[in-house]
C-alpha cells in the first residue's frame, strides 16, 4: 500500500514537472474562475448579512379599523401564523400608539395637548423570522395581510424592500452563473489539459499497459494531478479574493466610518468547502477524461 | 506421466491458433504449441514467419482469429481486463521495437516494470544495478535511453523484461544488434533467470544462439510449425526422432 502511494505520487510529480507550462495555464484558469465565483458569492453573503441586520428594524405594520378585543386578537394571531411563522406579534392599541407618538415628538409634544388620545388607529406589528429570504417573503406576506378583515392598510419599507429584493435576486443569479462557470472551466479546462498530456504520453501509457499496470495505477496520477491543480488553483483564487477584499475594506474604512455595516470575509468552513469542492471537481474532471482517452 | 500432472506443468498452451492480418496475411496458421514451466524455447524462422505474432498473442497484444491461447492455465480469450493486467505483471517482455521511453534514464525505464508490482524503491535500485552489471551497462544507469546505441537499448529492454522476476519471459530478437561477446552476456542472463525458475521463449533468427543448445527449437515458416516438437519433450530421450533440430550437445 505504501509502495502504491509512493509510486503514484512520484508518477504524479514527474508528470507535473514534464508539462509545467500547460499546468500553469490550467492553474491560472482555475484561479480566475474561483476568484470570479467567490467574489460574487462573498458579495451575496455580505448582502444577505446586511439584509439580516436591516431585518431587525424590519416589521410589517398592519393598521386596523377598530380596536380588536381579546378574541379578535387571537383570531388575527391565528390567521397570521397560518401564513407564516413569525418572530413576534405585538398589538398596539390607540392609547399605546398615542403614547409612542408623544414620545417621538419629545419637546414638541405640546401640539398633542388638545388632541383626543384615540385619534391614531390601532395596529398589529409583525416581526418576521430572521431568515435568509425574509425580504423575499415580505411582499407576499403583506399582500396576504391586506386581505384580512378590518385591515386599513399594511405598511413596510415597500420601495426599498422591493429594490433590495430584486438586487438580491439578481445577485443570486450571478452567483449561480459564476458557479456554473466554475464547474465548466474546471471540468473542461482540466479535462482538456489532461487529454493533451495523455496524447503526449501515449508511449508511456502503451508501455504501462504492456507491463500490466492496473487501471487505477494508470489513472490515479491523473486524478491526483487534477486534484492538485484544483487545490492550488482554488487556494490561489481565495487568496487573491482575500487580498482584493482587504484592499476594498481599507478603502472604505478611510472614506466612511462605521456607518456602513462591517463587511466580513468567508468563514473558515466556507473557505475549506470551496477549496475542497474545487479540488474534487478538478480531480474527477481529469479522472473522467482519462476514462475516455484510455477507452477503459 | 498422467495428463493432470502434465497440465499443471504447462505454462503456455496454443491450440490450433490462427491469426490473419488484413487483408489476407496469414501470420500464424493453425499452430499448436505447449511449453512447460522452466523451459527455454527457441522460436526460429525467417523474417515474416510469424515469430513476433506468436509472442504478441501470448501477451494479448493481439488476439487470435481462431484457436485458444492459454497462459498459466488461463484462457486469454476469456480473461477480464483486470485479470489480464495481473497476468501481464508476471510476464516480462522485450519486443523488437524495445518500447523504451527515450527521455527517461536507463534505470527509470527498467524500474517501470517493477513499479507496477509495487516493488520497494530500494529493491528496484539493487536489482537494476545487478542486472545492468550483468549486461555490461553499469555505467549507463543515469543515461537517457535516447542517447544509447541500438545494441545498448536492446539490452535495456531485456533488463526490463527480467527485472520484475516474471514467471514467463518473452524476448524478440534479443541478440539482433549485438556482437558475439554481448550476446553471451545476454544469453547468460537469460539462463540465469531460467535457473531461478522463469520460463523463457526466445524468438530469433540468430542461429549462433540455438545451434548448440539442448533446449527445444521450433521452426516456423509462413505461420506454420515446420520443424521441432510442439509438445514439451519430457520424453525427448525416449523419442529422439521427433526432435530433429535438437542435438544433445554439451553446454
Ligand atoms: N500489425 C500488422 N498488420 C499487418 N500485418 C502484419 C502485422 N504484424 C505482422 N504482420 C505480418 O504478419 C507476418 C508475420 O509477421 P511477424 O512480425 O510475426 O514475423 P517475424 O517472424 O517476427 O519476422 P521478423 O523476423 O522480421 O521479426 C508478416 O508477413 C507481417 O508482414
Ligand atoms: Mg519479429
């Protein structure tokens, strides 16, 4: 077993040294596509992160015609929960609304002196669950709430949410596209270079078959070669992204202070996952292209 | 001698084997030939007689159109790819075109046959040095094979064929490019391997290496056996009439 591993490794290393120029090209391609993919993915996760921060201030306010009684409140609660689980539901009575308004006015609360304490409508404040796609659900939620009886108006950051929603949606498409790009480049480019090296090594492969090398013995080095390209390429891509990220956050730190939410880089598990997946992709890409070329 | 016992001793068995190349070159026609374990067998005949083709059939480089080829008790026509690969690891081959990798050193070329059986690198080194010593190539250990003369390349091919200690060694014109002295080196190496248990089949038209032998000599002409005993002559001494080619000279 140990001999198998050492034999396979020495073969792999020899192959790599023999064709280092096309190896370099492959690795650069992988670096670039991993960089593109992880850039958009990083942007996406940060936007989601921002949206989650904003979520905390995000609530639906359902204005009602009449102050709901205890039974009515339960009915509303049931109907809301039937549509979606929510973090919190708060019923705000006319009095409570007045108090809040007064608090908001601070020194100017005198203007309310002559107003009746029940001139504001009662409302229900709904805090959606902090989920990744809370923003995408909020519109449907609002539409639903408007159909409930006794509802005057439903309010949320409509414009803003809608724009943000479409931005997130666009970003998600870009992430998926660049992911597909990543898969295509890794399998095609890696497979292509492996096929080229296979051609240049016809003699050696013929000899290996002559002396009875097993399929795995012949193919393992190619798998390892591809995997190594994937490993180096994706690690390089992530490293490049990290440099870019640092540069950008440095820029932002100078021009604006703490107003923008802090951008964060990938967590370690995500980095490991991206590198591992690229490594496997490249490994199997080259493995399967040897299958065709060797007519196994 | 009973037949069951006989079977287990047989390592190569061709039964009515024919091989035709396109369009209608009958390279091998209806050849039956058995070889015992531990034998040295000479396949002789003029150029184009079918010697190389028979060696190719024994390693399934080519497949017969008719007949059965058995090696080590296994019918090559029915062997799975994996089993064939395993069998090939126990067959050492030195073909006429050497099949050396020109950009690799002599040692690397020889190592390939042993690497596929996962021989330890230290063992590979000592065996390679020993064999090169025997073939008078000790100083070429690191030389790329492209820089060698044809005679030297030929010896490297033979070194590779025997390095993995195979049970069966197939050599095609092993002395084709060699002078008398180097020929002796090669034949000594082959008989050394034979004494250690390997069966050896030598395809050659170099009469000097089989003229004086007491091993079996088979002569082919136009793909047919025209001279020599196609079955192992366990009973050679009892039945000398069937072995016209072999004269029991001393070695
Ligand atoms: N791949 C092939 N395709 C077509 N014909 C072939 C092929 N290989 C061999 N032949 C033909 O088969 C016949 C036997 O060839 P083979 O190589 O077995 O002869 P040989 O006895 O080894 O000759 P030599 O002593 O010159 O090596 C020849 O007529 C040859 O032209
Ligand atoms: Mg020949």
